[in-house]
């Protein structure tokens, strides 16, 4: 039996208390977002939940039309002490893992409550493994499958078969073309560009509900 929405939202606060419900027409998607990933982000092509391994902005727009509402969740991110900010992924490693694990639990709880279309999206690069498959130098599994040397289209999809966390790995919002700044502001949160890695860092996740 499907839990009514108010009850579900109350129960989700026991997993993570800081979120806002928003209609999906407040989720902004732009082609320019993926260009920021491709040109400027050192992690491009290194993680399976980042471009070019994730759906395009056009596909994201189609996905969002399947839903009427979403939950935007806010997380306070604490950097790992002793790690240089220039190594941003490891600088924020534990905080990213907390974001990913929590968003997965929110999705799972909503699914088990009758919201079978529930789907979570995260932010930043995946931190489930110390080294993601595209980062690994040993490409022997792909050579064995006849993948290495083939077209980029094949490479974009086949490595996912070797992911050890396929059941819980979710795509990043910005990776799929979502304008996180505008979407978060539309939901009622404040978000500004940081000018220093030592300023307070905030993460956001998205849970699509129907």
C-alpha cells in the first residue's frame, strides 16, 4: 500500500532532515552545464556517474517529465583534514560518500513506501571506490571483451558492466545537465559561488518522486 505523501516526507526526515519538496517544473536543465563538465573539470571522463557515461540534457528533460514532484536535499560538507584542497575529490571524500549513501537510502525508502518510480540524483564525482573503472590503468578486462580500440560510443557503455556498485551508483545532477544553482534556488535554498575552499561547503541531492 502506498504511503501518503505527507507521511512519507515525515518518515524521510528520520534519514535526512534537511530537504524541501518542489514541483519538477522548477528543475532547470541546460545544455551549457555539460560544457562546463567537458571544459574545466579535471574529473571529466574519470567516473561512471559523470560525462560521457551519463544521459544527455535532452534525456534528462524527458526523465523529469515523468515526475510531478521532487525533493531537494541539502548537506553540510566537512572537508577531510590534512588533505590539500587542490585534490578536491579526496578533500571532500567522506562528505561525498555521505551524500551518496543518504540519497540512495532516501530513494530506497520511498520505493519501499510505494513510490516505485523514485529515483535519486547526486552531485560531484562518485566516491564508492578508491579508483573508478575509467581511472584504472589496467584495461585488460576491456581488451578481453574486445572493447579497447573500438569507437567511443562502445566505451561509453561497456565499462559500466564492471562497476562494483551498480545497484547504488547514481548520476550527478550537473553531469546530466541540471542547473543545480537555479534548481536549488527555485526550491527555496540559497546557493552562491564559493571563492575559497575554506568557506562553508554545501552539497545538494535530488530525489524524483511520483
